[in-house]
C-alpha cells in the first residue's frame, strides 16, 4: 500500500462508525447530510426562540459569525495543518471590498460577495506562495508579520480604509442592501453563512483535496513521495479558506456598518481568536469549530464584562489559560472529548 493510501486510510479513520460486530463504514457527503441539517435546524430554532431577547440574540449572532470563520480557517489550519493567524487579513479584505463597492459605487453587498471572495483568495495565494516554504512556528510567525503589515497598510490607505478613523456605511435598510431593522435577520444571515462553510468543509473533507490536505498535514515528505503536489494542495486549501473568510467579512461589514483597521485586523480579537476557537472546539473536525464558537464567544463577552474594569486584560489571561489547559488535557478539543465519551458509552451497550 502506498503512502497516499495510508494517508487516506488515516484521514478516513474519524469517519468510520464501528458497529457492535466491529464492522466499519466509511462516511461520505451523503452520510454527513442528516447531521448537517439537524445542526442547522437546531440553531435556526434557537434563533427563533431568542428573536425577542436582543442581548442573547447578539451573542448567538456573533457566535455564528465566528463559528463560520473558524470552520473556514479549519480547512487549511485543521485539515491541512497550516497554522495561519493571518485570516484577519482576508476577513478585512472582504469587509473593505463590500464597504467600498456599496458606499462609492452603489453595488449591492450580495453582488460584492463574489469580488470579495476572489480578491481574498488571490491575496491568500500570492502571499502564501513564499510563506508556505516555511515550517512549524516559522510559518505562524510569518503570518503574524503579514497581519502587522496589513494594519500599517490599512492605516495609510485612507481612500479605501478611511485610515485610523475607519470606514462608515450609510444606513439604508433593505434586503438588497443587506441592512435589516430586525436583529434576528442578521442571526439568520450568519446562520446561512455558517451553513455554507460547514457544507463546503464537509465536501472538501470527503474529496480528494481533503485527503491530500490531511496527508500533507500528517507527513508532507511521504505525501510528496506519493505524488501529491504539496504546494498546489496548500495553495488551493488556503485560497478556499480565505474566500470563505472574505464572505464573513462582507456580512460583518454590513452588520456593524463601521470598521477601523485596528479592530478589523486585530491579531488577538480576530486572527488568534479564530484559531483559538477551532483549537478548543476540535481542530480538524467538522463541527468542532462551531462548538468552540458557541462556548468561547459568550465566555469572552462575559469575561470582558466581569473582568474588564477590575483586571485590564484579564479576559485574555483567562482565555490563554483555557487554551493551555485545553492543549494539555483535551488535545482533540471538545468535539474529540465528546467523541471519546460516545465511543466508551457505545462499547458498554
């Protein structure tokens, strides 16, 4: 058996359902669809139940946004093993693209989604070509430097970003403008975004690209020896991940309608936070990033309110501690821990 076959067999290990007789079934996209629709329906019900509870609805809305961003990051960071913390750059590209097209040219944000995706994917491919030649922590450091360069660039390119004062979108409510009076409409919008990212993630994971990404993650030398185009695989995974992140930037721009570079490109509030959510939820899994967002986003808001005035930066300290503890005791995240509990329960039946 070739190394590629071994990599594909390993990649499919998490997709096998052991029966009582020890038989295993390889899951396909069709096998994943019932769970996918159940998850989307459950969250849709939560949006409906919280439609009049504005505070909790806002928490859920932001959790859905970061859940979609974390799922998008997981394509290259989880499946491909490339720990990027520069996704705030692609997030900002999507936001600024939609904002400028809408404000200066009257282009609907729905139409702006396509150029936002294309521009995010193109920038990701261009900057990743040299960066992917680095390995391990050096790759992460390079993506960190990219974020800092992007912040400096955005601060001085006032014609596009508005500089330090930011870019403001005029309020003109209407479906065609992606601006709503009802807060639940934004939650429904971000739920749709989450559904798109989840479905894309499922399709990629069960495709040849998904097997290639996981083979590169597990052993890039063996994957290359088996004939896998390493650089092309990484670039394709990064481009798809960045394009989906750019969509999130479009939705975020029309949700808040005012952004400034320091916040939109924040290394800790966006770039690191996206990766942290995926790590805590379960990196490399389909629904782990969503679980991480549903846990960490409300927790972050609560920590900011509870510790923000008493201990400056205390919320970051606690989140960092959670990351350390999660790395030590839940190496596969919440999703992995739940899977282990389920398998232990199944063996006892």
